[in-house]
C-alpha cells in the first residue's frame, strides 16, 4: 500500500493515543502506526523531495499538529503529546474518519486557520481557507504548503521566545531592529537596549545609522496576558517625559483593541508589534531561523525562444 496521507492518519493516531492513556512521543507513534498499517521498509524509507525527512514521519507529524490545533491532542513537552478529554469524547462517537472537514467544528481549529490570513498584521484581508489539494493546481498546492510550513515555524518560534530569559529576549529585539536598518551597528544598539530604566522605557535605539533621531523601545516578554490600554498609556507618558515622539512597543503576546485605538488617537508615533508580527519579521529577516531546503520555481524564458529574422 502507498503511504497514507496525513488526514488518513488522524484517526489511527488518536486511537493509539487513547490506548496508550499517557503521553506518547512522535517516534513512538510512528513506530506503532507503521506496524498497524503494515507499511513495508521501502514505504518507510520513502523521503520528501527535500530529502531531509521520511514521508511517513512528516505525515504523522502533520496529523498530530492538526489535532493539537483542534484540541483533540495536547502537547506535554517537546516531541510528546497525549489525548485530551475532547479527543476521548470524539472517539466515543466512533467516527469513521477524522479529517480537516471534521476538525472545522472546533473553534480553536477555525481560529488557527484564520490566523494564517492575518499573521502579517494586515487588516481587511480575507483569511484564506485551507486549499483542497485534490482540486488545487500545482502552483496553488505549493503556495498552500509554504504557508502552512511558515505558520508552523512561526508558532514554534513564538513558543521559544516566550520561554527565553528577559535578557535573551532583549538581544533578539536588538538583532531584529539592526537587521531592519535601525541602530547603526549591533554593538551600538546593544548598549542602548535594557539600559534606560526610565518609567515605561526599556531602551533607546537610533532611527538611522547617522543617529539623526532616536526611537524609544518597550519590550514585554509575556505569555498569555494581553497588553492593554494602560500599558501603552504608560509608555506614551514616558515618551512625553523624554520629549520624544517615536516609540516601538514589542510583545510576545497580543494588544487589546483599546491599546490599538489609543495609539491611533495620540500625537506620538507608536508602532505596536505583537507576537504574530514579531515572528513574521524574525522569519523575514532570518533571526533565529535557518533555511533547510529551497525549491526554485522556474518558467519558460519567452525571450530566449525569440528567433532573429
């Protein structure tokens, strides 16, 4: 038999997690499902086009990722997860299959899908639905796969950031701002971050390499607490005390609507960067990430085939 697609692996994986009753590792799930499905050695050795991972391991990984987004599985530690009460309840209904269509009944999964269309922070963009790979063109399938990989990377990156120390997070902020063209040299920027200590201000960085103007920075490495209006008001007040009118407020969390509305109504120019936008910028500027494979997409060079008469 051919290696099952990731949706076909969802139900067997959830059933295995239920039988185990405790946390399971990805490698343990791969071994158990391979035996249950009677996959041959040749099928298990089948690799992705990139050559960096087996097709079966990759698909088991995606099956677990989607069910975690839907709340059927929950991560216990890196590389380990277990079935949830919601997952057990679903199995009691004896579903014939678990797929993306079924997962859409859960609000968390729908929110996960919608985030893919809003991660860049652009407003007014309609969230993209998951492409049906059986009807998508090759180009659409490639773009859809790229989006999923990028979103999964962003989720992992944000989780990493939330677990770093405050000093490490400040270094990440420095690296990002310098890569974006602020602060001149990294050493120059690093001296400013975390040194100010003025109420509501974590650092100061040059707006350009010549230092013609400066930007004040507030960095909050928060997990689940949202950054509200009072937090941003305090930062704005600190800017006024310094007679400054430019600031960047960066957080690994989210900003409330009140915070964003406040910023849009004041004279000072304050840019709010939440966790989703932060990870997008880090990926764009290669901060904390590395390229593992590249797929050049080529087209016919029409000029080449123009014959000279």
